[in-house]
C-alpha cells in the first residue's frame, strides 16, 4: 500500500490524500473544500477501484467550474495508479 498526496486545481479543496493498494483506493482525505460533502464522498468511495471511482466521478463539475473536487479525485487516483504501474515495469 502506498500513500499519495495530490494538489488540486480550480477547486476549493487544496489537496487530496489517499492510499493505493494495487487499484483499490482507501483512506481518502480532502484538505480544504466543503468539509461535510467531501467527508461523505470519501466514505462512499472508500475501497473502490480506480476504474469505479472514474466511472462515477470523472467529469463532475461544480457550478461554472469545468471540474469539481470529485472530478479531481478521479483524476488524481488515475494519475497515481498509472505512475505506480509504470514504476513497477
């Protein structure tokens, strides 16, 4: 299991922390942002695979922004997963 910290872009949350065990994401924590909503998202998707998180959250927007904290989570878990797969090769 590896721990990751990802900086966000264009959203209220500044960072997202999470663990990856293969393609399974756990221990998600948003720094900043809408505390209650982001805690709920973190609990709901805990234990999901990168692919499942993407299927539900990728492309989600917030107001007039082209992204959201949920979208940023989907992008971050994919990016870190792909980097970990490359590192193993």
